[in-house]
């Protein structure tokens, strides 16, 4: 959600809004579950923090999430390669057995 919010703001900077108003717009768009999580992240609430503090935290979280997603995708690919390698080895073993039977 943070990335979408920032993407909307980028073309025209902050749309002439002050930082506090930007935080309020973002906060109100979060939904109950995300508001609850956000309230736990900031002592005194997100709306009482400077925009830069909030932006730095959320930017850091986005980067951490991207890295975790990349690792998850990499692990899934490695698992698929392992499965394919085992299957290729099984097929090679079967082919070797068939070659033995045909050469007799």
C-alpha cells in the first residue's frame, strides 16, 4: 500500500499538501487490520510522527519485504531444480537398464 501511495504522489510531488495531511490520507486508507498494525509500530501513533520517520520506516519495510520475496522465489526455484534433477537421474537410470536388456 505504501508503494501505491508514493506512486500517486510522485508525478506532482506532494500535491501541495503538508506532510501531516499526507500521513492522514495514507492512514485513513489503510483499513482496520493495517491500522491496528501501524498503531503498534509507532509510539503515540503514526500521525504524531514526522513524515520522514514514517517514510523511512515504511521504505525500509518495503525493501525488507522485497528481499524476503526474492529469497522465497529463489528457494522455490532451487526446490524445482532439485526435483527436476532427481527426475532426470531416474530417467537416465531407466534408460541405462533398458539399454542393458536390449544389448543382451
